[in-house]
């Protein structure tokens, strides 16, 4: 999957799964922080987002401090997803957990 496709799908999932009322995927700045002054997500949102990413993209998100840089921004998540896809032994197509 191309990074632009991953970015668009991720933003659509964020709006739908995190109940970002009044926002559209286009409203989410790719480089803005997801937490605090940025998008305003909290720790529960991080958990929901991690589960959503794992379900829809088949990529495991580490727990604890290792997840912090991944959740820095949309760009950081996309880089993790594209990198994980490239490292996948399934030829770049990770399978969703079943």
C-alpha cells in the first residue's frame, strides 16, 4: 500500500473510531501532534487507535514508551505502517490477526 493511501485510510479510521466530531480526514494535519495541543487525543484514544491500526492494517503497535514516537503524528504512524509492511515476510502484505 502506498503511503498516501495509508495516510488517507488512517485519517478516515481516526475520525470514525475516535469520534472526532465535527472533523473530517482533511482537517487532520499530518505533522501536528496527536496529543495535547495538537489533535487533543488522550490515553484512551491511544489505546483505541492502536487496536484500530492492528485490526485494519495487521501491524502490531508496541506498548509503553516504544509506542510514543509512533503516535507522535499521522506522519509517524504512516512511516511505522509503511515500514512494517516493507518488513513483512508475506511480501509486503501483512495479514490481519484472526
